[in-house]
């Protein structure tokens, strides 16, 4: 079986015209019994190998440095994380068991999204089998998110003058509250969020453009909004990089979302976002973000569909 998989890899090694970023440490952290399926990272990685992705297409995340984290987060918050000195309210808001390992996981995710952004700028597209922790604010974490990998990666690419403007396209079912707060008043970062109104987070600080949908809306209003806005804002804002949170949680069976999108609808969403960016020569860094279907195979399938869409688009535009 192993030999057959190797043969496939040799035969179809060029199947993925872009790089992946991943770390096996993503699923090693012990968060206890939790709705967040950390093992999805491993299953997706293994599936990609079975689909013919060569191991040398995967780049390992390294933990973000303090300097990188501080591009977005406050020194006081970082100090509290380092010293495991979060208040009871902060621990509650995190909704995840706190540990030094969880902080390391968060730092790895930040480093991973930075690396994915770099690879996307080199090749036009890259996929992080991780990341998308958009509920982390500069001064606190919440909703399973300790550090905001996407915000730090955007700030880092601008700080290094690799790009002048970044657009964050956030299609996780939950509003990207931490990201919106991080970039309020910063004109070089455009934050676009399509999310469900009647779920967490109750406070949704305004981003550059927010589309709020309601429980049960389904494919049509969602895709209508994506079609109406995505190509237009790419044209108008002209980002040098798109960071795309391809959340699997708008899915109809999701336990934490109720937008009721079908898998076909989610594929169409990916096609519009990735296709519209690449057709304009805009590099895209994809991160996975949330996904809480009762059957983890559904979450994995949706994320793999995003990779398949990326594959098809990138074959045309690489
Ligand atoms: Zn979510």
C-alpha cells in the first residue's frame, strides 16, 4: 500500500502547482475533549499525500518570534501568555484549556501563516493546513483563538515592504472580530467578512466591509454577496496579497454555525474568491479557519475541496 502511494506521488508529483505549510505539532496539543477537531490537520495532510502531493511541497511552520507577534499584539498580553498569567475572565473567553503548549500551537500557527504568505507571494498561491484564528484581538484571545495569525502575517508582509496593501477575505461563518479590531483605521489592510449575524461573537466590530447573513440563509444569498463584492473590491482596493480564511463552518451540518451552505456552495465560494484573485494576478494565501461538522470527514472534505479548487485555478494562472 505504501509502495503504491509512493508510485502515485512520483507519477502525479506535479499535481499541486503550489506549496503547503504544515506542522505535525498542530494536532499534538492536548485541548481535552473539545469541539475544535485538531486532528483535521493530520487527516488533511495524509489525504493530500494520498492525492499525490509530494512531501517536498510541504513546508514546516516555525514558531513566530516575539517581534512578529508584537506587530499586532500588545506587550502586556504577550507577557501574560508567556507567564501563563491570564485572568479568569480571559481563560473563560478563550473557551479552550489554556497551557504553554496551546501558546506554542498559537505561535506555530502565526509562523505558519507568515510562511504561507511568503510562499504565496513567490508562487501566486499557497495553502496553510492550519491557521485562521481570527477571534484573537491585539490585547486578548477568545473563541479558541490565542494569537491572530492572519493579522500578524498581513502586518508582517507590509512591515517587510513585500506588499503595500493586503486584503483579508474572511469566510469563516463567525465574524472576524479580532482581525477587524486589529486593523481599524489602517488603510493598508482591507478586511472583508461574510458571516452569520445570530451566532458568536455578539460584538462585531466593523471591518472595511461586512456582510451579515442569518441562520438558514443557504447558498443563494451567500454566493450572491460573494459574487457582488469579491471581484469589485479586488479591482477597487488592488491588494498585493489576499489572505483567504476558507472556513468550513458555513456548512449545513455545522454544529457552531447555521448558514446551511452545501458543499457545492462552498466550492463555488472558493472558486469565486481564488479565481477572481488569480485572474487579476493577485497572490492568495489560503488558511483553513473553523469547521465543526459532527462527522470530521465532512470538515476534511470541505477543506480538501478548497485545495482542489486552488489546484484547478492555479493550473490556469500559474
Ligand atoms: Zn468559525
